[in-house]
């Protein structure tokens, strides 16, 4: 368990301790039930502010309740402390909900990388309409003043799997047919970002495969017939997306 998790667990326990205080006449309690909790409160507030990178920097520095005589304390001086603890737990809970929603959206989205061929549009339609997964294609996203590399890096964080279409877009002087350089670059980029197992290559027949990626498993398809690879792609995504 991380240090932050331990601190939050202590916050929850301390809040319960405050809530278990018994109040009597005029909403007052004895110091015997309250005073053991106060030092713990001060320590935890300090740890929250120092260990969470400013997340709880807006917590007010509340005065520690003082006895009104005969070792009695008024509830109205204690409630703000409990409200502080409530805020901490509520904020953390909302952050976890947001992280889980983001993770779920990411797990349900496929990044499509391609060259000049329009075959990728058939692929996008298949993934979205037939398989019902969301897709992301770089050119369809707003630039927002970013460089291509910056845009690629930031948009890639929204997905967990990449499908890369290797079509014969460049013909060398010796007649060799190659995929575009950006496609080859993105193969390495996505393998490094998502892991080797989360990158699916769709390879057009006749397109040269560079020696540095020999041995990678790919799904072949004939020129202008990417849909012939959809059955095998479905099997791959069924495993990767669940």
C-alpha cells in the first residue's frame, strides 16, 4: 500500500472517530473522547498538504478546539474539522471516479495509423460500426497549435491499442514498394507506448517489411482488399479490448 493510501485510510478512520463522539447537554462533549483525536488531526492535515503535490493545499488551517471549562468542548468548534476530513475523502473519491472513467474510455478506443491509401477508412468504419469500438485517427483531431510529434504523443494517451495499416505508398528506384516513413516510425512508437502485444499490423501484400521489424506477427491483405483482414483483426481486438 502506498504512503498516500495509508494517509487516506487514516483520514477515514479519524473521521469515524470524530463521528463516534457522544454529545450531551447543549451539544457538548468531554475532553476524554476528543483530545486523543486532535494531535492525529494535525499530523494528517500536514501530511495531506505535503504528500499530495498541492492537491489539498486549499484546506483551511482551522484552529484546534479549546475547552470551554470543566474539560468540555462544543460541537460547533469540532464540526469544521470533520468537514475538512469529509472534503478530503470526497475529493479523492471524485478523482478515482474520473480516473476510472478515463481508463474505461481509453480501453474502448483504438488508434488507427496509416499511410496515403484510403483503405484505412474501411477499417475505421468496420471497427466503429461492426465492432462498436471508438477510434482515433490523428488527422481527424484538432491540431491546437501542436507539432506533429507532440500531437501524436498526446493523442496516443487516449487509446490503449493501435492498428497500423502498412500499404505500398512509396516506390523506390529499384522498384521496391514500401510503407510511408511515418507508418514505420509509428510502429516503433506505439510498441513503445502500448507494448508489443497491443499493436496490430495490417500488411498489404507486396510491401517490403524492413529487417528491423522482421519476426513481428501481422495480418496480410491483398491490395485494395483490407476487408479480407477483418476477421483476423476481430479475433485480435476481441482479446486486446477485453
